[in-house]
C-alpha cells in the first residue's frame, strides 16, 4: 500500500497532473483499498483543516507579504548601489555585487522567486548596460536568486520545522554559513568568467565612480533602512525577543513603515495589489502544505518511516555518507520538477527517521534538503527561477538554463561541502 501511494504520486507528477490532485488522491488511496483503515476520507478532510491550525505556519504568508512589500518598494536597488560602492570596481565586481545583493535580499524576502524578480528586474539591465551578456546576466541572477530560500529567514526552513517539529530558529541560524559559502562559490565562477571573457573595465570604472561621487555617507543613509531589515528580523529571533512567527509579523510592519513613510516608494493605494498577489502566492502553498502534512500522517500510520529506516539501514550498511549522496541525487532530480515547499513537506518526515538512525542531525538534514532542492530552482528545463529570469531579457528559458549550468556546478560544489562537513551548518549552534 505504501508503494502504491508513492507510485500514484510520482505518476501524477510525471503526467503533469496538479500536485494537489495527485497528493490528495494518494492520501485517500489506503482508505479506498481498505475500508477498515483508520485514515478514511472523513479523517483526511478533518486532518487537512487541523493541519492548518499551526502558529509557526503563520510565518509563511507573513514573510511572503513582507517580501512582496519590499520588492514593490524597490529595496533591492538601494542594496545593490551600496554594495557596488565597495566591490564594484574589482574584477567581476558588478556580477559579485549582484550575488551579494541576492544574498542580502534573501535575508529580507525568504523566497527564491521574490529574490530573483526583485534583484533581476534591477540588476540585469545594469549588468547589460556595462557590456555583460544578457543571457549570462539572467543566468547569474536565476542561480543566485536561489539563495533566497537558504539565507534566513527562509520559508522552506519554516515548512521543514512545521512538518518535523525541529526548531525553526535553529534552522535559521544553521543556514547562515551555508548560504554565505554558496554565495562565495558563485562569485568564484563569476570571477573565472570575467577573466575568460573579459570586461569593459573603462565603462565599469566610470559607472562605479558615478556611484561613489555622491559619497559613502549619502549611500549609507539611503541604504540604511534596507540594511537594517535582516538585522531586526534575525536579531529579534536569535536574541530571544520574538519567535519566528512574531518576527514575520514584525517584518511586515517594518516593510510598510520603510517603504511608505521613509523611502516613499509605495502608497497606501498600492497595498491592495500587494495583498492580492500575496494571497495568490500563498493559496496554493497552504493547500499543498496541508495535504502534504496529512500525506505524511497517513504514511506514519502505515509505518512507512520505519520501513524506510529499516531499508536504509539494511541496504546502506549503516553508511550515512552513501545515504546522503543518494539523497542529494534524488533531491536534485526532484527539485527540477517540484517546488521546494511541497517537496520538503512530503519528504522531510519520511527521511527524518532514517537520517537520525544513521546519526545525521535533524537540523543538518534540513539544511541539506533545502540547499539541494534550491539548486533545482535554477536547473533546466523546469527550474522556477529560470521562468522568472528569462522573461526579463525576453529569451527562451532553456537558453538561460544552459548558461546557468556552470553556476549550478559551483552550487553543487558548495552542496558537497555542506553535506559532508556538518560543522558548516551546526557550528553557530554551539
């Protein structure tokens, strides 16, 4: 029965059936095959509703809302100009500035798609105006945009914490060093690309001098409130002042104050469209997440986590490194076809038991799963970030995806280090 559920789900995904439909049918399948099974249709319906009764889950729509407010409020442009002041004139300095901006903006939005859209809409025209290839620029932003789900506060980390019971605050702390490491790996390839293909140093220097002409103090004042956002959000969580859910609420009010009253880049009239976009973004997520939680409960009733644990311990001979490598491969493939949130919600509860049995920390497992699935966001042919970046340059998705492959390889190098050196994720937890 367990195998039938998984095959139905995978078959639905392969055939292009909506994930919610495939997931819902897989969840009620055991009760259709066995009328005496505890999780009948009524149980599933009640559980779908009760699964939403979770305070940590409220953090997801709130982080989406604050990210949308800051995206519409053009926060990314101020961050980009500030970082360009310091590193823009170095070799590959402007592409590196775009990566750092994605890294920092991820600490505001918690979303890969929002980061790609916000930074890409501003940075890609800037890069192309300085002579960089437009497809390369879009590929860089699409890959670096994936940092939005790794650098805390990360929406997939919230999802992982909700479905596994692992501390969301600890996941946020554990994601800091891996996120920085991935950013550095992307910068290394950007530097290599610039050395091979060359840059218009004269045009770049002229542009950076223009940015610097207003002075550091003026740039700092313009960027200060944008730079302060992650400090307030993450500092509140790590300082024990607020929970992640409360921090999400704080981030919404902070975004409103900064964008409406300080930068004046938004008006009250524009909030209606932002709220509408947020509801449209969150509605499918909440349906998938609730169904995924119930799917996990049904699998637990069928003892699927125990069966998987015994299978792993038997076939991997207790070798966690082989298990982690197999997990990476599976998630890399799955990430190309499935969004990070639903994948985490479905797989995390199943994988947790096996990972713990092999001595893998639940927090480290969460970091590995999110980082691996984040790569899929920029991997052709179905990476969601590619579908955001490609229209910005009016090019085909596959063209941007092929150009992103070297960045993806750099991402995978960082993934291997994160996977097999758990201290990179756990050292800040003490």
